[in-house]
C-alpha cells in the first residue's frame, strides 16, 4: 500500500468515506489494513460506520476500502 491510501484520497475528494456513500443501498467492501489484516465488509442500507479493525487500530495503520459489489465480472 502506498502512503496516500484509497481512504485518504476518497475522503479528500468526496468529503466522505466509501462506507458513508450510497447508504440507502446494500454495499460490499474488501478492506485491507497496512498491518496485513483483511476482511469483507457487508454494509446493509443505513450502515455508515467503519470496519471494526479501523476503529481500534493506532494512527500507524492505514485501511483501504474497495467496493466489490459494483465490479463487473468477466464470466
């Protein structure tokens, strides 16, 4: 992961975090922390808070959120 994370870029560009966007619908994110922790985050309509790991880690951790429910499959 680079110094300017997806999280920081999206927040500075849009003013909100990815999980705070389009909260009127269900969303799915793959999340990855700079410490190596990963998870799939299922956000139901109305859910607008971060991954639990993101809330408890120190300032040295950088968490990236990548929305995966909108990706197009090559199948």
